[in-house]
C-alpha cells in the first residue's frame, strides 16, 4: 500500500466535523512528544536508565522499547512506589501545550477528548484559552480518569479535586453540556500531589483494562458520546495494538452506522516500510483511514481550515 498523506478534501472534512463537535480526538504519546515529553518507547528507556543508575539492569535487551513490559518488570522488582516515583519525575516538568492542544481547545463545540497520555497538556490548553481569550467559565474542562477500577472512575470538576464516582452515574455529575470532557483512559499525573496520581502502565493492567467483557471499558455517558461521533487518532503508532482492541469494541456498539475513523501516523522510514503492511491492513479492517504524515504537518494543514 503506498503512502497516503491527507488530501485537501480530507482536511476539509475533518475540520468541518471538528468544528461541528462531531469528532472525538484520541491523543497518543506522539501528541505530547512535540511538547518535549517522551513517547512510549522513550519512556521505557528512561525507566531502564533510572534502574541502571541504581544498579538494576533490565534483562531483556530486545524489549527496551516495550513500555508495558519494562514497567511490569520494574513493578515486580522494585515495587509500585519506585515505578510511580520515576514516572512522576518525567512528567513534573515545565512543558507547555502545543499547537495541537491549543487548536482543539479553541473549538467551542468540541465535547469530548480521549487520551491514553498521563500528562496534563490538554487540560492546561483549555484553561489557558479560557484565561487568554476571556471565554466564559463553561469552557474549563471536566476531567474523567480511569484508574482501572471496575464500575468507577475519578472525576475532577473545574477547580476542584478528583472525586470517585460510579461510572453509570456520571451523567448526574456532568450535567453541564457546555463544558468539554477530557477522558484519561490510562490514569494521570497530578501537579498538586503524588497522592492524587495513578498510572495504568504495566502489561497486567492493560490486560485487565482491555479484557472487561464485550463492552467498551468506559462509562456509559462517554460510550454514548463516542458511538455517535467520528474518531480521530493523533500521535499513535500503527503497532499500537491496544487501540485496535478499542476500535473492535467501538465497531460492535456502532454496528453499521456511517461514522468515520481516521489515524495520523508518521511516515515509515525506508527500512521499515515493508514491515508496516500488516499493521496498515489491520487498521483498515477496523475501518480506520490511515494518513501517513508528521503530526506537525497535519496540525498545520488542519489549522488553516479551523
């Protein structure tokens, strides 16, 4: 399959649907990498380096880019406090939201953004736009965090601490239809206190997250928003199998409804192009249109139409 960069009509359609509030953007680690935060593979290497400084060598020389495997090993060898302490050191840096985050935060009808990132870039982009543009308070986002607890999520109202809520009663809490919702599917980092953060990062946690029956493992309110909107994956790799599992579950609840799904992934290097044919095929089987281009270039093309 040849490279498939977005065409002008692709940008036009995605921009039009974003402005209408008819798209759920999914942000992967590549969306934060442009803000000088690590990708999944880079984060795995940072953990390995931290262990090496304490004379604890990760034994699998072929798995240095596998974040879930690396995290599982350190979780067992050193314990969760060690793992989370080192993750906090990575994310507690003075990184600023990028043009992607700010572009999304400026969309007045955008209702839901989902992310598998731990950082707080998208929340800060919303708050920054409100402060900078004098927008009404209603654009400060709700934050909903999945911590791997069955039938429960943690919810942060604007300017309030996180509180635990039953997943099936989320709509009673988030009754305001004007505020956007940031759904953090793998936990989150907290600038206020290490006691308020949580990371879904090990292989065991991912297996539990993805294996919660046939239903998509998210609150019913957010499931409804997802199944009635298009999906745009930004900053994921073709080999992100956990996203394919999510797409499988989304496809089941959408049935034959005519919703679009797009994914923006970086163009392959010359020596890996052939190895990506299987990944392209599998994404396509789930109804995802792949655009191969650098994320910065895609954002620039999109901004011209937003």
